[in-house]
């Protein structure tokens, strides 16, 4: 090994770490999320044991993340990447649910397993580019040094897919998504908001963007695969989200679904789409952590995240309802929120991507938004609006003290960011911000006039308000709801909890079959491989049961086989 | 007469409340909607929700179960609202004055603006009654 | 089966349950039976003879409460009414609702309007009377009196 | 998970009369159903016990506005069964005419409302437009649109004038083409088929167990019709078909009713054309002690009246059992497993009549009602006159 | 300037035309049913009357959410109609306004859904959930059908689509006709008219999301729906018929096109029963999506 090389690298501060506009931006966001998570955790995690470990893990995660963003060599990135997987495992374990250990293990297996793939990918790249320069070359191989490996040979494709699967697993795209909903359900809310919802998305998509744009030279074939994966992720995850019964799990599925948009955007291969994907990555991390953190407040208020036991929380936490609503509208891509701005760029990219399939991708992406809206409406109804459930009524009557300031600050800031980034989307210089990943000119036929649209909507609201003033709105009187003459007080069971809103959809034709298979976890790579492993185990245990007679039987069979083969 | 009142009289949406009637008045109310009578000419619509109603058409002899609900429902109507009592049952309770299950006359429960007698009143009578009510309100 | 065969069959099978047998006209037969045999007879009529259950009617005839179960055998146009007499102080009879759905509502109705207890009824809630109707006041009894002091029996308008 | 209840009623656009159905649902699927009656209970059975036999017909007429022929007829048959006696042939024909007229208008009413419940308001309007024609015929014959006041123990109150008959026949004939058009429009509509076929199936065995009546049972293949089983009135005098279908779903119930209307028109026309001469009233003086049962086929099924007399001019006990009382419990058997949207039309398919179900038992205390009866007679007479003047009928 | 467009065209012109359209709809309905129908000013009178009525707020509901939901919907419709008017008569519009319109058109549904949820009434909740299911049902074929003009014009700007139709309107091609069929049925569902009035099924769940609304809030909702009744046919005309041309004989054509679309919608609503929600979802995801997909494939091949 050439020692000088190491010394050189260490001497040069840019050797291992370098800052680009995009990585700096990522780091800024990571810092923001770290701060918010810590502030939020102060109250939310209060009273748990081993909190000092918790904060240290958070800090370590933060530092490792920064390292990844700025690292220039594959090996540093790989080491930090693996370290993050471990930290994720440790942080999930702070959950206090029944399924927590299992979820943590699942996350570790999937993320750790793909780390191995990542190593494989790096070795293959090393083989493809600098195979001759020895092991030290591998150690100091810079990410951008390998620029432009054509995806023509099998080796390069395998290398790309290996690296991409590491990115997919981190970001939670299909088919490596299954740890995300489980984690969301079982980990503490700040952890979910911190890792799977924001940092892991930033990391995964950042890495995917880098390998896609810096390391390899994409072919249209590979782009199509990316877009297909993205589309499948969008639609499948959101369909799963529709029928969930647990708030956090539902949000978890959305964390998966939204990744699809980013992958789709990256797959378009043109600057608009890529800018959209990266913008969506930031937007997603904003509204997703806002959703998780707001949901956390609701969960603490109601004492459960089981949707059938929640409802009517708007009266006790109106502020959280507003932030949740804003974030929901943002994730569903309702103009003029930030989610719409980035989706708009992605659509524009898809339309520009050419090829016969763009219609399909566009449809799926737009339809996915409608489904997202649907599942968020369910959530909003079930958690905040509607009639309060028995449990929530009890909580409301107890007059608990108000929501703590420290938990509200992060969600407020995040929801303001949701609106701000949406309204002023047209003012953002994407080409400058996202360098070097967005190369060349952003060939836009003009960005959408987010400011104008906002003005329109504001005017509409004002006109509506004037209509109210023209009427006699001030004389509003509160009366019992009309349920055909009966009263709801006497019939507490007349409460639609909303959990089964989309059962009708679930029961339609082929979807019924798919959902049933999904319930059996047939689409869960982890579970399937576990089953396969278990199946092998069963076969082996059948063969090795310790009885002499069976071993003799195997011997005989083997003998016969050998005889047949030989003769 | 203010514009709002004028508009109210030109577009009274009716809600139909049966308090234990023999169905005849109710059927005749529905009959008012149908081609021969067509009260939509006068802007009247039969609404499904009491919160949209301007006129309550009450039929029947107010039995015990209904009376309780009737009080609650009257609270729920957005004011101004007019009450029309349709049929002899609502007026004098007719046959059912001695029934064990019809203890109170309608006007002891809610204020009634106009009575349309008959068993059942013909659709023409109902329309005439409501028109008279409109004239009365408009005139005052 | 013809009309005569049916009546003969009932007479033979339930000879000791029958108190009185009134063959009124060609289409109407009234049979007075013992209260404890009502279930057997009704089930036999309903299941084996294919009779349709029309209804049951209860009447307060002090010192008894009389309940009539009306069945019709459609093929031969014959209405068979089974009559039971119950003690007015403590009227009680076995319920048929758990066997045949058709008896469900009418038994609920008789029990609230006349105060007859149907033992073993699967759903003995009120059917017609208001929630605030007092217990143990049965409007169809001969001695029913106005209990509601707020009741207004004036014509009003 | 707690259960979710969706209320239908008591004041709901689906229900003309107040009634409460609580559907326990899972998503949109109904898993359980409960019914709460009593919003319409007026104690008519008790009231009737206080009235003389003649006046009781007015009370039973007010059991239900749509069945305002079925109840009086069943009641008069019950009273006549006390003797027992037969009424004159002419009275039987007149009764049949009125009853079949009521059947047509009741089925048209049902058809219209069923359309309305399905959001198909055009069918509603068309059916009710047609119904107006039938009501005109009834008004010519009886003097009133709904409560005809034609029946009395021993005969009928009003005779049919010979000069009215051609007018009525003409009107009846004029509705047949429209009826056939509506029949085609309703029964051949693919969307309606999609909506109604296989929905709310009442099996043959359930129809037997619940003792379902009328079109509800006939749609399930149970050939049950009092007009055939236990002939009364003039139904024996002519040929007509009992409509029976096998599927028991909502569509079949609609088919049965629509085809029955056409049969009813034929019966009505036959009776009008072949109206025999003779007395219309037997003038009953005293009712002997005893008991009588009267049952007739109302539009919704068998209406059953039981009257017990002690020899005075008032009944000791008058029991009324309307068809809906037996049909409504079948709702429970048909609705479970269906969606909320279907629940409403399944309920409508029974053609429920709650005021019948919660009728008034009449038993009572005084001649106070007499006044009322006369009042009503006078009212209906005045109305008839007005109507006749307006229509130019002498 | 924008504000003037917004208020004058986005709101007033659309509202008046919408109310007139609503009168046409009610009148045609009445004529189909052998009735006379309401007088011309009836929709206006209804709105004025509702403004004068008292507002009742259901107990247990959040007052702010309950009252602001209608405003959201109204704002959405006003924004859409402004974009359409501006594109039609004044200026270029902005890039990708097609996507913006598709998205904004879900805002009225969204406001209805939130309104229903905020009412705290089981019937309203049920209605809202049905509305949501309906949205996801028709959204797929609707977007596909709307894509046909986009493919034809190679532009996702309304201005571009209008420009492309100066030579020949898209309704003249096979793909255009198929797309219009799908689009009209989707519009039917967007307007919640029979056979897709499932969310507001009066005889099932009273008025669905609107059950608790009264007074000015209901007036805003009705106004919103009536404006939608104008905006959606207008949108179709722009996409498929080359927009409203007000010169000479074309004016007549425009009026005919508009009244034709409204009449088709009204006739469909009067000759069908309401379908079940699962049937609606099947219908839209099955045959409708198929037809729309065929239309898109044809359009991609230039037919």
C-alpha cells in the first residue's frame, strides 16, 4: 500500500470531503432536522430511560450524515453509511411497542444487507475503472473520478444496480421499502421523523443522484427501469397506505410512496426532472417530518395511534390540526404548496423525457397524487375531525395542560416552510442550488407562476369571505347535528371512524387479490427471503433428523444416483 | 320588505316532518312535486336536511316518540322558518284526540304559522295554504 | 290433504291438548288449547302442515287474557285459530320467536301492549311505545287509565 | 374496534313516515340492522274499540293513507264473518273496483318512490303523473283522491253511476300505453339492472319462515295471494294471473309489481264492464256476539283484521295486522352483507308502510268520534262535488 | 390587473353564467319530467335567500374549519375560471397551467370533503368518504382524457392547446371523440350529478357533506357548484373545441357547443339511476380508463 497516497489525501482537506452547493444544501437541511428533532424530543421523549444514549445516537447520526454528504470517496461513504444503519437499529429500539425489536431487526437486515451490495458495487466500479491501481486505488477512489461509466456491459449494470439498491433501501423505495412502514409504526415518533422521513430520504436520493449522474452514464433503458420502479413505488405504496389502520404506519407508507416521485424524476434524465426530484427530496423531508411530528402530538393526546380509537382532536389541538392539514395538502400536491411545485417540475420532466411511455408515467404520478390526497383525507377525518371516540372524549374532558411550546415550534416552522417554498417556488434558482447534479441549463418553458396562483387563491378566499359578510354569518348558532331527529349524545355508536373508508376500493376485482397477497406479506422482500430461509431450514432439518435410518436412506439414494450417472 | 325576506318568500325550501300520520298527507305533499302540481314553479324544493329548510311541513297527530324529536328538530332549523301544519290531525288531532299515545296538540309544542285542514288536504289546498302564508308574511 | 284430513290429524295428534274444538264455517276453525302445548302445536301447524302464520291477537277479557294464534292453510283455504287462556294477574306463555322468525314482532307487541310475558323471547325490547312510557302500564288492558298528567285532550284550534 | 352505526331515520328523505333503522356498518357494508318502531304509533286498535261498527270503517281507513281500501275491506269482511253473511254481487264488484284501483295507484306510487330513492327522478315524475290519472278515476268513482270512504259492513256506501263508467274506462285505457312504456323503460334499463339484480335476495325458505306476504313473497317464488287462496269479492268471476317470480331480488319485486298493475287494470276493466245490478248495502242492524276474521290482499300483501263482538254495537277487540308488519322483519334477512346504498332500495322494495304497521287498535270509550266520522263524510262529499264540477262530470 | 381579471371574470362572469347554466339544467330537467320548472331568476333568488338565513353550526364541530371549508372550494373554482378566461381572451397564461387546472379542479371536491368531515355528522362523514372515493375513481380516466389534447398540441399550456386548434379542433379526431365521451362522464361525477351523485345521495345519506350547512355557508357551496357547472364545460370547450370564438357565426357555434355539453350532462342525469360507489369505481377504472387509454394511444399515433 502506498503510504504517501494516504498522507497526500490527509494533507489535502478536499481529499476526503468537499462541499458542493447541493451537498451544502443537504447539510443545511440535515442540521435543521437535527435541531428540530432535539427540540421536539425534549418533551416527547421525557421520562424515558437511557435518554443520554438517545441524544448521542442522534448526534452521531447527524455527524455521519454530514460526513456522507461531503465525502468524496466511496470508502468513507460506505463506512459512514454502514454506521448509519447501525444507529438506525439502535434508535428504533427506543420504541416501546410490541413490534419494536422485530422492526429494528428488519431495518438492520434490509439496510445492512444492501450495504453489502454497495460494497460489491464499489468493487465492481474499481474493477471497471482503476482495477490496475491496486487496493489503495479502491480505498481512495473518488466518486467523481469514475465519471461516465457507460452502462453497456453486464458488470457495469450490476454495479449500478448494486449501488442503486443501497440507495433504494436507504430511501425506502420499492422493492426495499418494507422496513419503513414497520419502523414508522414501532419507532418513537421523533426517530421516524428524523431518520426514515427526512435524513434517510436526503441520503438515499442524494446518493442515487450522485451515482446516476456522476458515476454512470445513463442509458434510456436504465432510465426506463428507474422510472418504472418509481412509478410502481408511487402507486403500490399509496394503495397500501389507503387501507392502513394505524396512523404512523399509514404515514410510513407515504414515506415510501413519495420516494417514487424522486426516483421517477431522476429517471427522466433531463435537468428539469432531476431538479424536480431533488426539490421534491427537500420538500418531502419538510412535510414528512412535519406530518410525523404533528402526528406525534396527536398520538400523545389520544394515547394511541390506532385510527379507530382516535377522532375529534381538532378541538383540543387546533394548531396542530392546521400544521397537519398544511403538510397533508403539501404531500398531496395541492397548489400552491411546495409539494405541488416539485411535482410540477417532475411532471414537466416526465413530459420532456420522450419515449412512448411518458404518458404512463405521467398518469401514474398524477393519479398517485389523488390517492395520496384520499388517504390523507381519511387521516384528517379519523384523527382530527369527525366525532370524538370514547377514549378521546375522556381525554378531552380531563383538561390536560396545553401542548408544549417546544413541540409546537418545529412543526410550525416546518409548515411555514411548506407554504413558503411553494409560494416562492418560482423565485428559487434551481440551477445554482442543485449544482453539480443539475448540469447545464434548466431548459424550462418558464416555471409555473406559483405567486400568481397564490394570489388567485387568496382573492378567492377574500371573495368568499365578503360573501359571508354580505350574509348573516355573525349570527351563527350552535345546534345539535341532524341525524334524522335522533341525538348523537344518546347514540355514541353513530360515529364513523373512517378506518374503513376505502374498504370498497379494497374489494374491487383484481385489487382484492392483490391486497390479500399483500396482507400475506408476499410483496415484502424481507419476509419472503425469511420464508425461503426458513423453508431451506425445514428441508435441511428434515434431512438431518439424527436417525440412522434416514441417513442410510440418503446414502442409498446417493448411491443410486451415482450409479445412474456413471452408467 | 327587505330583499332577503323577498328572496325567502320566493324560494321557500320545505322539509317534511311526520309526527305519526296516516301517510296520506305525506303522500299528498310528495304529490305536490309531481308534474300536475309542480311546486318548483314557485321555487319550492323538498329538501332532505332540516338545516336547509325554510318551511316545516308538519303532519300527523304528534305521538309520544315524535314529540320529543320534534322539539329537538325545531331547535335545529335555521331561522327564520315557518311552520305549516298539514291535515286535520295536526290541527285538532281529529280521530286521535283520545288516543293514549297522542298526548299534546302540535301548537303546544312548536308555534304554528298556518293550518291546512283536510284529511288529507288536496295538493291544491296545500299550495293555496302556503301561498296564503307567503302573502301573510309578505304583507306584514 | 283435504280439510277433513287436516282437522282429523290435529284431533288425533293433540287430543289431550285440545279443550274445545269449534268448527265455525268451512273456512274458519277455532281450537281452544292448553297454554303449555302452544309451542308444539304451532310448530306442527307451521312446519308439518305448511300453514302460514297470519298473526296473533291478544284480548283482555277479565279475568283472563286470551291470545289467538291465527294460521291459514292456503291450499284448502282454512283459517285455524288456536286460542289460549292466560291468567290475567301473571300472564306468561312460551315464546315461539326463537323457532320461527315470524312470531318475533307480534310477541313483542303483545307483551308491551297487554303485558304478557313471553318466556325465552330472544329480543324482548319495546316495539311501539315511547321510551318514556311507564313500566307496567298496558294500554290495551280494559282497566287502562290515562297516566300522563300533562296530556291535553282539548281540541285546541 | 367499536361498531359504527349509520342511522336511517326517523326523519329521513327515504322515509315518508318516521321510523328509525340503525345500520351497523363496516366500511359501506351493512353487518347488522336494528329497527326502532313507535314513531307512528297512534293506538288505533284501542280507539276502534270505542266506536260503533259503522264508524270504525272510518278509523281503519285512517290507519294508512295508501291502504285506505284494504283496511276497511278487511274490517268489513271481519264483521261480516261474525254472522257469517255474504254481501250482494254489485257491492262485491264495486269493492273490487276500488281495491284494484288502489292497487294500481299504490304500485305506481311505489314505482315512483323507488325511482326517487335510486336518484332516478324521471321515473318518479312519470309514475306519479300516471298515478294522477288513476286518482282521477278514483275521484270520479268515490269522490275522493285517497280515503275513499266507500266501505261499510254489509256493503258499500256509494253506488257507481252508469254514466261514470265510460269516462273511467276511457281514462283507464289511456294509461295502459304509458304504463307499458314505463315498464319497458324501467325493466330494460341496463343501469337499473346493474343496480337491482341480485340485490337484497329473499330466499324461498326465508319468505316462508318470515311469513312474508304479497309481492315480497311472490317475488321469491312463494305463490301466496289471498285473492286466489281464499277468494273473496269478485275475483272468482274472471280470469287473472298471479304474478310469481323466482329470484327474490329487488328487480323481481319491481317486476312483480309492474306486471300486477297490468293485471289489476284488466280486473278493474272487467268489473266496470260487467257490473251486475242489485242492492249495494245489506243494512246490518245488530251484530251478534262472536268473532270474525277478515283478510284480503292489499297492495303490499295480506291485511288481516280480527274483530270480537259481544253483541253491542261496538267491538270488544279489534286487531289489525298490516302486511308490512310481516314483511318488514325480512329486511334483516335481506340487507346484511349489502352496502348502504343497496340498503335503502332493499328497504323500499318491501314497500313498507309504517303507519299500517304501527296502526291503531281501536277499542274505546265513547261516541265522540262519531262527530268526526260525519265530519269526514261531509268533507269528502264536498270535495267530490268540487272535483266533479271542475271536471265537468255530472 | 390580475385582481380585476379575478374579480370580474373569475368570479362575477363565472358566477352569473354558472347560475344561468344551473337554471338551464333545472328547466331542462323539469321539461323532461313534464313539469314547468323554476323561473329564470330562481338560482339567484336561492343564493340571496340563503345569504339571509341564519347559520347553524353543529355541536361538536370546529367552527373555524366548518366555516372556512366552503371558502376553500370557492377559491379553487375562481382560480380555475380565471386561468381559463385569461387564456381564452386576454393573455398567454403561464407554463404548465394545464397541470395546475387539473389539480385545482380537485379543490372543490376537497373542500366538500373537509366540510363533511368537519360537520361531525356520521352521514356527512360517509358522504365525504364517498366523494373521496369518487375522486380517486374518476381522476384516472379524467387525466387520461385530458391528456389527449395535450398530446395533440405537444404542449401543456392551455394557450398552446388553443393555438393548436386554430387549424382543426380535437373533437374532430377519433381520439378526441373518445376522450370527450370519457370527459363528459367524468364531469358528471365531478359535478356529483346522477348517476354519480353518490356522495350527496339524498335518499341514502340525506345530503352527504352538505347536511349540516345552512345560510351563507351553504350559499357559497351552491355558488361553487353552480360555477363548476359552467367551468367544467368551458374547460372541455377549450380543450376539445378550440375555445370560445365570439366572432360572427362562430359565436353561434360556441353557444351551441356549450349548451350541447350542458344538455348532454342534464339528459344523462335524468335518464339514469344512481349507481353504487363500488360500481362507480369499477366503471371508471374499467371501461372508462380503457376507452381513455385507447384515445391516448390513438392520439399518440396522430389519429
